């Protein structure tokens, strides 16, 4: 059974950094494109970043470009999201998701493109 588990969330001050991790079990991660999404209270879930199966292609939402970096270690079945220069508007529950289809930058930030989801990890940016 395909499972994704996020970790690394927490409370951080504006300008600070966090690294989120997404651990996969029950499947071989390198067959899947992975996306990071977030959902703030009262808002729709939105795409943050995504990465192709090999890690050779990535995409970012404009709101996080230059501040967040997605990476993966297929040998460890892990995907990471390094978040720097955090802002209060980055506060949300962050989810990772997996998709077994071919990677496409045009769809990989769309939540409906992904069928398998983790339970999420809370990120709160506040002073």
C-alpha cells in the first residue's frame, strides 16, 4: 500500500527556515513525480513545488520561487522541501503527493493531478 508521511513542520519566525521531509513506503519512489502542496485555513489547496521522477525537472509556484527548493533522494525513498526566508503567508498545512504519470510542468502544481497524499504537516510562521 502506497503511503506518504510528511514531517519537519513547526513554528518558525519570519525570515527563518524549515526543511520538510516526505517519506514514502509501500512503493518505489523513483517511479513517481512528487508534488508539495499547502492549504491555509479558509483557502483552497495550492501547489507549491513539484519534481520529476529523476529529479532533473522541477517547478515552483511564483510565490515561493527563489525561497523554496525541492529535492529528492530516491535511494532513501525521500523527498524534501527546503523553505528559506519564510513569511507569515507561508503558514499552512503542507502535503506531499505522488503521481505515477509522466511529469509535466504544466500539471504538476495542480492538486487534482495527484492521487496519493500524505496526512500533512503544519507550518506556522509567526513572531
